[in-house]
C-alpha cells in the first residue's frame, strides 16, 4: 500500500531561534515575540524585519535565571499587557512574575504574585489596570485585578477563586468568553461581564483522556486531550454543542488554529496538521517530526513552534 502523498501538507523550516533553554511558549504582539525560555528565563525577540524582509529575528532583551532577588526556576509561559507594557512570566506550576517593560530593551521586575500552583494564564486590561485569569492547579479558576500604586508597584486590588471539580491545566480567552480545562473532568466555559468581578460559569463538557490546553476561537474551542487525542466543541451563544473527537490515535497537548488549518502539538511526536475547513470533520494532512513540541502559534503566514531545540519558524506547503 502506498501512502496518499497528495493529501499530505509539507512544511519548510525557515529558521530556528536559539533560546538556550527549552522554548516553552511564545506570545507575539506588534511583531515582538515574548518567549518563555524554560530554565533560561524569558526573552524578547524583534520579529519585524523577519516578517517584512525575511531577515532573522534579533534578541533585544532577556531576563535569565539569575535575576537579582529572584531565581527563576523554569519559565513556562509569557503574556503581555500591551496597554500597560507589562510582561507576565509564569514559572512552571508556580508564581506569576510581573515585569515592567521600560523602553524596548529595559526591564524592571516587580515581584511574583498569584498562586504557587499557577499552570497557565490570560490577561485582560482596561485603562486603570489588568486582570490575570489563572488556571490554578490547586484551587480552580483564580483571578486578580492589579492597579499601579503611587510608589510604582503593581498591587492586587480585587480578586477571587472559583472552585472547580478537577485540577485546572489550561486556560484561554476570546472576547468575553473564558475556557478552562480541568484534567480528568473536561472543560468549563465562563462569561466575563466585568474584569473586576467573577466570571460566570455557563457550561461544561467531559472529554476522554486528560484535558490539557484549550484554544478558543470565534465559533468553538479546541482541546489537546493527551491520550484522548483532540476535541472540537462548537459554541452556540454561551452553550456547548456536541463535541467532536479527532486524532484519537495521537497524544495531543495543544491545538493552534488559523483559518482552515489546525496544528496539533504532540510532545515528543512533533506536530500533526489538520484541515478544518469543516471543523466538525477534521481531515489529517500529515505528521512531522520536528523534535519535542510544547505548543505552536500562528503569526502572519508562519507557524512558530515552541520546541526543546528553540523557537522554530515554519511555513506550511499545501
């Protein structure tokens, strides 16, 4: 039996950014990549020249493991509040470091906040401050609103914890909707009416396997369910429709989506590509061994793959 090569999408590896530590995640804002570099702390890369002319991205700032007053253990995620120029660096299953970005290449650490069991966060800001929504592996959904005090420190002024059955593992936000995965017990959907008040739980769904990371889109959510493969769950208003399970034979930890393309992170298995022109019937377009992959992010026409070899910049050939 010969494989149907016409149905396989190929990839080109355009560049690999050497993050020294494992590249665990990346957030791109205004052509700037904020990179979680594991035991090497976090880094800021300028992507503008690459996206316009193909010139390799340049490292413009880094805060390594030996920051005075704070010894980072393993940075697993970085988020960025564009309005307030604040970097939020999450240590693996630990606290959230708040760092002010002064200029383009100067950083000021403002302390470690939130919970000792933070697994993943999302940030939402207004003119006065920002709220960190956290998948707290110890307590459930945790949120804290921070405002800048007269002495120059970001301090919590309100917040709460919303109990969940299960251990939260991932979180994502799209508009006023918030989704949180809870390991063995599936996924919960919340509605945000005000960033200074409790999100309201509006629905939940059980999934096979251990629900890991979740990705919210404009018409539904995708879940990496580890040994259970992946899920697409349509959302109608604020309610879940019937879940669709796919890639059941793969170990999936994260799903990223852009247009009709889904990229599944397979840990040591690399990445799998899926055509989701009809998200209720995803079609496999091939598996590519690019090393150990934590997650992927779509930026412009590229795929940014967070791997143990560094941040890989890929393009898909359909």
